[in-house]
């Protein structure tokens, strides 16, 4: 169960990816607040699939990142992240996050947000906004523990104003 491969998403992954997202979040996921930020395409270089080395065409997990904007600062929003229910708990999710964030740093990205559970995302450097002295407004309710922030560059959160608004960025 440890031969996890992470590769770039391709168009042929689409239907498998959709089935995993439907199974994990249900079709009503499209009504969630985060989908307001997912109206354009996800960032291509950060669209990743996890699979077994031995069977790379079978999609086990999926991660995307979207562009968001705070004032004039271009940031990332992680998600959706989902792993096939049959293979949850084997490391596919963590590897997708780790490699996604490593690639984002290599691409010179500054800040990444996620709407997720603090206990899961904390080990990747995500923190609660309140711990960074930030109050960022979004246009609706969020699931889990609200918005979490990960600085991809040293002290990047200090670039943000204390009270600001997260906007989708269409590129
Ligand atoms: C959340 C999800 C992506 C994790 O992927 P995964 O491959 O199952 O997780 P991993 O095997 O990489 O990590 C497992 C570890 O994370 C922990 N974990 C999993 N979900 C967690 C959660 N919601 N909160 C806290 N810890 C969690 C497990 O306890 C385990 O801990 P350990 O490594 O100390 O044993 C997957 O369970 C999933 O698709 N869930 C449904 C959709 C979802 O919730 N997506 C995330 C929305 S932000």
C-alpha cells in the first residue's frame, strides 16, 4: 500500500475524479461557499492525481488549487482534495498536499488558504487566521474549521491587511 505515485492530472482522469468527488462530498458540493472560488479553471501545474505506481491510470486521489485574491495579493485556495473511500487512510491525501505545496513554493507562490480541519492540515504549516491576527471575510459559511492559512514564503501573512476580503481571481 506504500507505492503511491503523484502525477499531473490529465483530461482522461475527469470522470474518475468526478466519481470520487461525488462519493466524498455529494453532488450538493457545488452549492458550498468554496465553489464560488472555483468558477474558473484550477491551476494546471498544481492539478494532481494520486495513484498506485503499478496502475497510474486508476485515480485514487485528487487535489486542485485555485487562484484567489486579497487586495492585490495573488494567493492560492487548496481544494477540492478527496481520496477514493476504499483507499482512505493510506497516505494518498497527505502526499497530494505535500507535493502540491512543494510545487507551489517552487512556482514562487506566496500564501495558500484552505477551508478544512485544522488537525489534518496543521502538519503542513496551515494555521488558523486568528493565530495570525487576521480576519478575512468570505461570502458565505464554510464547513470544517473555517479558513486556514499557510505561508509559502517566510512571514508572508504580514503582507495581508488585518481585515480583508477573499475574492476569486480569474486568470
Ligand atoms: C481527508 C482526506 C482527503 C484524507 O486523505 P487520506 O488519504 O484518507 O488521508 P491520509 O492517509 O493521507 O492521512 C491519514 C491521516 O490523517 C488523519 N485524518 C484523516 N482525516 C482527518 C480529518 N478530517 N481530521 C483530522 N485528521 C484526519 C488520519 O487520522 C490519519 O492520521 P495518521 O497519519 O496520524 O494515522 C480523505 O479522507 C477524504 O477524501 N475525505 C473526504 C473528503 C474530505 O474531507 N476532503 C478534505 C476536505 S478539506
